[in-house]
């Protein structure tokens, strides 16, 4: 008998691939955010540093949540 909440192998692979694609997309977003922030900072605009850092922390939270969920998919 199947455990409740368990996924078939093909379903697990789809979930894992989707989560990894989202993680990669968020990482690319963080790299873009970092480069845009450094560019603005070097141009003399220091007001963008704090909002960019907060946005990067939100992205980090999303990534950690997705990776935590990924470890539970079995």
C-alpha cells in the first residue's frame, strides 16, 4: 500500500526539476540585482543599497524554502 503523500518517481522528478529551475532563476536574479546595485553605488547613488540588500535577503529566503522542500520530497 502506498504511503499517503508520497509521489510516483516521474512526479518526483518533475517536482525536483521544477524546483531546481526556480532556484537557478532566483540565483540569476540575485546576480543581476548585485551587479545593478554595484553599478548604482559606483555612480554615487547610495540609496539603493539597503533596498537591494533586503530584496536579496527575500530571494535567499525563497531559495532556502525551496531547497528545504526539495529535501522533503521522497
